[in-house]
C-alpha cells in the first residue's frame, strides 16, 4: 500500500492492439441464482445485486427459478422483435452512410434489454427510453416507417423535424421522448410512477440509461425519490461496458456492480445477463409485479456489450480492440435465443433464414413508404414556418413577428 | 509560425500551459486516451500522463465541482464540457459556487477554473448539439466569458484564460473548428490554411481578455459580432458592398466598451448579430450599452440579427441560422435611415 494518497486512474482491460480481456466480468451459472418472492424485503436479497441472473446455459437449455416458461408464440415474437430491431439498425446505418439521414445510433448486441422488458410490462406502463432502446418502439408495435420518418425529419416525422434522428417519442404507445441530455429521464420516470400511485392507478413506469449515465446526479435523484416514496418504477441501467471511449470503470463499475447502488437506498438491485432474453424477461416481470403490489422500485443492471460504434460519429477502433465483441463472454442475444429455441424444437435454421429475409423485405418496404413523405432535401417538405409552433401552447407575439420575418425572406 | 486550425490551436494552448505550469490539469469526458470527441486534447494524456489529463465520469456537475476543489487546492484546472448543451447539470456549481467564491470569501478563496465547451450550430446537431448559451452566463457576475472566431485568437485567449485567476467560460464555435464559415452551407468547406488568422505562433503568446478586435475598418455602419458570426458578417458586408466596420467582440465579459462606442460614434449605425436566441440575449446588453453611451451619435435604430426564439430545429438549421441574407437586409435597413 502506498504511503501517500495516490490518485487512482481506472484502466480498461484492453486498448487497441491488446488482446480483449473480459476476466473482470463476474459470471454466475445459468439457473444458479435464487429467486425471492416479490414481496421479500430488499435486505434479504442483496445477493441478487452481486450475482448474475441467467436462464439460458451454454448448452442453450433454459433452467432455474428465473425460467419464465414462455410459450412458443412469445418466444417467436421476442426473437422476431430482436431481429427486426437489428435489421432496422443495419438499414438505417447504411442510409446514414449514404447521406440520407444525418446521424444514427445502433443497438446491436443489446436488443434483449429493450425487447424483453417491453414484452414483460403491460401496454399501459410508461416507458422512459434512452437513445439506444429503439427495441421498445418495435416491441410495442410501432410502424417501422414512422421511426424512419423521424430519422428523415420528413413530413411524417412525429417531431416535425425538430429533433435529431432516433429522438423518437410515442404518446399513444406510452413511450416518452428521448432526450439528448443524459439521465434526465430517470428521475422523470420516478415522478410518473409517483403520479400513478397518487392517482391510485396500477400502471407503473420503467426507464433506461447507460452505465456511463449513472454518474449524473439525476441517477441519484431517481434512486432517492424512488426509495423515499416507494414509487412503482423499474429502473434499468444498461451496462454495455463503454460510454463512447470511456469504459465502465469511470462510472464506478470497477469496485461494485451498478445494481449494488440500489442497496444503499433499500431498493432491490438485480444484476442480470442482458444478452439472455429469458433472464431479462424474468427479472422485469418480477420487478413489475413487485411494483404493482406496492413493493416499490427495483434497480436492474443489464450486463451486456455495445457491439456497434457509439454512433455514426464514432470510430471505436481508436479506443478498444477491434475484435472485442467476439470475446464478449455473454454472446449475442439473438443467437442465444435462437439456439435455445432450436434446442427446444420450436425453431429451425431454415425458419430463421426465412424470417431474416422477410424482415429485410419488410424493412425495405417501410423505407420506401417513409421516403414517400420526403427527405430533408427531396420530395415533400415540412413547412419551415412551423418551427415556431409548440415553443409555447400559443405562439406569443414576438414569435409571430419572427415568423413573419422568416416568411418575408422566402417571398 | 505554423498553419493551424482551431482544434490544433486550442490543443497547442493547452500543451504549452501543461508544459509551463505543472499546476495545470485537464479534466473532461473522453479527453484522455481518446483525445476528446472533437480531438482538442489529442496526444496530451500521452505527453503529460494520466494524472494531468483526466478522463471524467459523465457528470458535468461533478466535473465543475471537482475543478473548483482542485482550483482551491492550488491547481489550475481546464475542464471540458463535451457540448455547451450539456453544461446545465453543472450550472449550480458554476453560478452559485465558481462565480461567487471570491466575493463571498472577500478574496480569501478563489478557483482559477477554465471551462472549455464547443457551442453553436451548423453541424446538423439538432437542439442538443447546437446551442449558444453565452448569454445565460454573461448574466452571471463573477465569470469571464470568451468566444474566439479564429485559430490565432483561440490559442492566445485560451492561454490568457488558463493564466487568469478568475473563472472563465471559453466557448468554441464548433462550426469553425476546421475552417471559417461564411454562412452558406452549399459552398464547399474552406480550411483555415489560407486565412491570415490560421497562421499561429507555435510558442507561448496571449491575446488579452477584455479587448475586442476591429476585423475590418469601415465608415458607414458598425457590425458587432463574435464566433462564427464574424465570418458571416464579413460575407454580408461584402455582398451588400456596405462600408462596414466589423468588430469581433471576442470577450463578452468583460466587455471592451471603448472599442464599441468609438466605432458607433464614428458610424452612427449599428447591427448586432449572434447565433443565440434574441430575447434577453447578449445583443440586448450590447444595444443597451450603445444607447447609453452613444445615443446622440445614432442616426438609425440599432438592429439585432439572431437565432429565432425557439430551440435549434434539426430540419431547419439554415432557416434558423442568422445567415448572410438576414444580416444584409439589416444593413440595408439601417442605411436607409438618414
Ligand atoms: C448531460 C450529457 N452529457 C454528455 C453527453 C454526451 N454523451 C452522449 S452519449 C455519451 C455516453 C453515454 O454512455 P452510456 O450512458 O454508457 O450509454 P451508451 O451510449 O453506452 O448506451 C456522452 C458522454 C450528453 N449527451 N448529455
């Protein structure tokens, strides 16, 4: 031990040129972690924050107390949604590279952390997304072309061209607006849940942030308010190991898992294999049931890996080994569910290939539909004068004057 | 002398200060190994070590607060906020603490913190990567607020900021990081290479805080501007063939009132332009100062050309941006009055 205090600088396990090394990720065997009653006291299940809830084992079998026992239909729906999310991401990425949209963020490798919770929650539950949870929209049945129109800022864009690509919202689908400002949605979800409790309704809220975002004060606001008021909310931290170039150690993940942060507040923390669709489904179902029964909030850490670049503006080969994703010990969520279903006899390679083709076609059709509403440079255009709408409910006089000024310029 | 773009000039300023003064440290998100999302700190961690160029958790409040603590304890922190749009979680620490520490302790404590942050639109960044919040901070007493418009000033002003014992917010107009921009997005991008202010001494030098620069002398109207708008204003003056005196404010606070009033007393007309929204924007302070100081020299009302009073819309970036056309119309209008 050093005699003088020395500043500790967290070090990622590997940088470009190094061998990928995930030995720091502590794993539990599938089926090994106990499943407490949803009414148990938080202090009686602290192990859940340290272990890793997993259901699908290396032989692709599902086992243990967290096995959600989903029927074939639900499994197929889950697989389809995850695949569609990936196919959609790939297409939008390609469209960004062709200059059709200005920006994009993929969720590759993290599809399960949106799709499984969206399926485990009720349609009336309010979702507070991050920019990497497009799977929530897909699992709730959003028309794909609507998402594409947002990315195109075209005449059918739900944001009327006011937001960058991927900053979706869906009022009717109970999905809140994505904010560019990290973590703001976390305590807002708690407030929504508090309102549900005040009104005596049994809808709950759920929110998603990245592990890097857990450093923001808003993360602590969320936990404090959720704990104090026992708000019916499921708080998800998606630990995909990287926040742009900054590895999870810089958010404090070197010492204790993020799930443990719940414990200091008396909130159950669950650490789950985020690439195991069944495990994510099961822990969400557990947390939702607990919240609905008046048991208050749960903090869930999804252990996963950001297989893609941070965004289309990012080049991860500058800060992490190129082949790091291949070494990720928890595999790929789509592959794992697929293999499980094949082993169970409810799916086949052939069906899978067919589904991929079908979804690609669906995506291509949706893209054509989206284009019919225009792009930022071609086809029908949004009315630029609408940029003054919605600053306030009614347009104030000084904005009306500015709108007139803009109008006079284009005349 | 070397040819530098603004990123290289800003990098060079920090490099020199890290070298000259061991109390200087850099802290911010992705600034270390990666060198910053705009690459302003590239190579600095390799050169000066991980204890002087620190990657930070994603917590702007924490970055500013720890910079204050370090500043109080004898360091000279340069904190990077990745986008000016993300400075707000740090606002309590900036406004209530950093800006007032010297005052509330009667000078016994101070924190010589420089906050660098990219601002402004023009990169299709939508409302959360385009803001120009300088006017929010010029309203706070106890801060110095700077915004350079070219590589030469960027380096010299940043060195002054780091050496200053008072807190400084140093806004970097990201649209002109790689080259001057005249407001026309359809023109091919130009680099700093052929711009006189792209010529930057490799060594230490300073540009004083509190001094505006007359970019172009003129007789008929004074244009007050800063950041990206300096280049747009020059283009508009050229387009309209108006003999404009263009003043790059550079340091909004403290403000070089003399240079401004001397010019307006000469021309009798003034157009103010900034990218930030208009209502209660920094242009209002400029206009008020001019009417207080030079009312009897004015022959026309002072006009402001600014961003509209809305968030920065992704799809209508160029309808929002106060471009050459709007500045030209304002110039014609003030010149109509006799
Ligand atoms: C308040 C705020 N600060 C900084 C940023 C810039 N930024 C955008 S994404 C990002 C990294 C976020 O990482 P993480 O929370 O781990 O989520 P991930 O991208 O890995 O899904 C940063 C620093 C921002 N958007 N908002």
